C-alpha cells in the first residue's frame, strides 16, 4: 500500500485522507486487502492526531491551553474534517451519559475508531425489512454487537449489509469516535439517515423487531472547528476544513 502515501512525511490525518481518496475514488469497489489496510491505519489514531485534548476541562466548543478542542465537554460536538462525494471524515465528542439512538447507514461502509473513553455499543443487521403504508421502515434484525468498547481498541468496520449497519452508542464516560464513511450520507442520492426503536423478540434471543422513528428532540449536536494538523484536500489552499455550524452532522 506504499503507493497510496508516504507515512514518514505526512501527518496521520493527511495519510488517511490520501488513502481514502485513492481507494474510494476508483471505479472498482475496494478490495478486502484495501479495507483491512485502511482499518489498520485508522487503528493507529489518537485524539491528538485530530486536534483533541482529551484531558481538557472547559465549555464547548472551545480550546484548551494547548490550542486544541477540549475532549471533556458538556455537549455532543461534531468536528468536521472533510467531506466529498466519495467519503467523509469527522469526529464525534460525547459527554458521559449521552446516547445516539439506533440509526442506519444505507449502502455505506463505515469505519469507527474510539479515540478515548468507553461506550456501550449495540448493532443490528437486517434479516428482513419492509415498508409500511406510510413508507416507514420496519422488520426483523439480528443483533451482531452488544457490548462495551474501551479505548484503546481496534477500529470497527460495518458494511452495507453486514457488520452492524444499524447501531447505537451510549457514552459511559466522556468519549470521542473518529468516523470515516463511504459514501457519505446524502438525502438527494437516496442515502438518508433513518432512526429506529428496537423491541427484543423474547422467543428468539439475539433478534429484535426494528421500527422507524423520528429524530429525538433532545438529540442536539453542535459543530466545532477542526484544529488538528493542516489537511491538503486538493483545493489548493492547504488549509483546514472548518465547520462550526453543527449542520446536519447528527449521526455516527
């Protein structure tokens, strides 16, 4: 994979961008070898690599004395790093006790790396899904993940139809998750994010009925600027991608 980047001369985030750009911009689907190589690259990331001071203690969004985004925060924060037609890169910082409800990733492959903290993760794959007369999605799903992630740990990879495409996170401690999505969410291209409620099937342990739900009113995500190493994304300015508006970045 040396053709994709020179890890001795680039920051980790630049290396990640270059690798994603090379792999996901090609016409052919990524190979298993490419997916595993990218997973290993993301495995090496720490909070400092994306401009986060995980030991900070201050309001949101803000900077620690080190000039970094504070990880110990009072709100869910999304740090937008890059997005294009092929992939997106960003970080969710979550205070202890917050839950991102079950949501899906239609037609997407997702890499999730817990940078610090501890989260309870629950994830399902569809066995059979349907659409109601009101065009709401529901059906039977199998639970493929049900446990606690504590950093440092390996990167999770989910695929369009396997690996836990419908998942939720509950932050047990202040936590942050680096997300790489390919392709990114797009309402216009038929890749909206759908939220679900789950109802375990008592007679079938490990299975549940999932039913589409609306976005919870109390799920609020604010944006914060990316303060990590400069990222050259080919636009010629050699600057950081900054998004501090919150936008539509409300899913992991």
